[in-house]
């Protein structure tokens, strides 16, 4: 009986059409239903009493972006649990982020939501308004229940061991000072900042392969080519992350005078990002081709670049542009990958004239050993990983806290953050002489490439707005936790997803 209730979305839409033609009233409920509890059961029972037939749609696993380790239960188990309830007549999986298209296909007489959605202000996704509009467009109505409610996220966080003890302890203390509503409200305040992102453009290529093993002659690994994907990385990725949280962004960078990939980059930029591009002389746009296996492990990497490239006019036009426009920006984010665009003259200009300057100087295969944060005479916020900090301090073993103090004094840096992968983030406030350790907030890692850029982007916006170091480090860590679940720079971090992630963490 249970298995007969579980049908496809197309089938459930056809069933709804047939039932309505017979004069039956169709009721629709939609959600994740990751952990079935008393609140769900009462909600669904109440919904069934409002009509003849109750249909329930469930968000597919790949579209559940509620936070680390979610969903705990896969869609097969979630649909099976729902179908086992007497009140539920049909269940289908929705392969989309919202229920809008589901509503348009099923066209229910009544769309039922829990009482927590009665006020649209409590819905961080903003989807409830769109769903209500879709229901009414189809001639139906929305109905809010008044049954007892529980938070699946709270229950999962408390009882299902989604986090290690240190993460759970951090979140418990953080909740004592800030609620999810506090954080989401602060995220909304970022929008009015005018932001300049400046730095190297990088084209990331993933060539997906399957391993064949060692060749018959020699110690060479052989692979079978499957497919490939191209991503806009470097300063483009940073600009795209920022663009979701502010009204407008300007991107200043350099492209090759051949193999520039300009059309591709322009297509990948978000609509509110305005590019200002210079050209390199006799050089391509930096391209990193990675050969990646089925587990997204990187097997080999090939650089397409010129390591001594210079701008066509030695950067004069960019310097003139900065002279004219730099004072217009509230926040300047320097995404410096050491590939030639950030000249000493540009760095000097940024350090002298930026209202708020955030910098990352990334170590990579093309610049290892000679690209350090001390190239910058001044910055307001510096985001580095541990090897980048140790290289700048020429110190391999001393505690990170001592090295943060050393570099911040040398560069007169107000805020520093050291990203440490699975160990989380160490944030330092120079004025307060205080440190904050934020643990890693993701329990699942798909791809680490780009996580540091996501952290830099959101932390810089927060600090540029004047938010507390604790807030900026937490929001940056959330952005990084989201980004490690995205392949390379396939998608930028968006406010709705970040707010849902925060809400799940702080329930």
C-alpha cells in the first residue's frame, strides 16, 4: 500500500487533474520532512481534514540546502515515512528548490503550510510569498494550520550528532549572544555598500576522467577522458559571491591579449557586476586545467600562463581609473593570486586611497615562495591560510596567535583571519587584542577549491560594514562551509542559501 502512494511528479499532477474533474478537493503540502515528528503528523492530519485528498511533495536531496549534513535522511526514506501515514494519499519528489512549479503542475484547491509561515517575515527564503501567488494564480487558496510546531533542525542538531563536540559547544555559546534572526538581519544590512573587487582572473578547467591504472610500459598513470567543465575563478568568483549581497559591484582585472576567454567571463559575471578589464602583453588569461577523478580528487594540473606577464601600458590606465574612482567605494577587496595583475604601483594606490581594504595573497604553484602579504604596506582586513601566514612571517613552528600579532603590527592590520580547512578559522582583532576560533561548520566536503574566496568575500563585507569580528568570522565560515559543497566555482554563495544555513545552525 505504502509503495503505491509514492509516484512521480508527472503522475501526481495527472492524478490531481483527474480527482478535481470528479469534484474532489485536492490539498497539497510541501517540505523537506527530514525528521518526522509529532508536529509533522499533526500538521498533515490537519491538512487532510481540509479536503478529500492529501498530496505531499518532498524536496529532493540535491536541493536541500539547510546546512551541514542535511538531509540526514535520503529522499527515499523521507517519502517512505510520509507514505506510511494514513492521512497522506500520494507522495512525490520535487527536483527543484521551491514548490512554485509543483503548485503550478498540481493546481491544488488548498496549499497548506504550518503556522510558522503565517508571517512572511519569518521565512528567510522569501519563497512563501511566491508560493502563495502561484496557488492563487491557479485558483486555489493558502491555509495555515495552528497545530503544535517543532523544529526538525533543533532536534537534529541536539540529538543526531551532526557536529563534533567542539562545534556544538561553539554554536551553543554563539546562540547565547546572537539568534538566527540577528544574523540574517545583519546580512541584510550589507546591501547598501559599494564594492570594488580587484585582482587576477583565473579560468579553472576540470577534465573529468576515470582511472585505468598504470600503463603497460613505465610508471605512468593512465586515465580515460569522460567530460570537462569550465569555471570563472579568481577575482571573478569573489565578485560573484559579493554580488548577491550588495546592490552593485565593480570588477577590475586583466585579461590576456590572446586566449582571453572574455566572452565566457562576461557571461559568467552576475548581472550587477560591472567589469573594467585591462590587457596583458603577449600573454593568455591564466588557465588552470585540472584532471579530476570520479571522487573529485585532483590527479594533475597544467598551467596556461606567462609568469612574467605585464600589462599593455604597464598598468597606467588602471592607475588612472583608480585615481578617479577609488574614493567612491566603501569596500575594496583585493583578490591577489600573484599572477601579474597586482603591480607594486597598483598595490601602493590601493593601500593609500581605499576607505576599507581587504586583501588575500594566495600561494599557488605559480608563485610559491615569492608572493606574500607583506607586499602590501597597509590593509584593514587580511585573510590568509596557515601556510600563507607562516611564509609571510618566515616562521614554521611558532603559534599562529604570535604570527598574527607580528604581521598585524607590521602592516597595521585591524583584523586578520587564518583559514585552516578542517580546523576552521582563527580570527584576530588587533584593536581588542582578542582571538576567536570558529570550527569548521560543514560535515561534508565536495571540493575545497574556492572556499577561501567565499570566506574572504563575506567576511570583508561584514567588516567593511563595521560588524563585530565574531559576526564576520561566523558569516565567513558559513560561506566557506557552503562553498566546500559546491564543485569549484560552479555557483556563487547566495543570501537565501546562507540565511537558511545560518538558521539551521542556530536553531
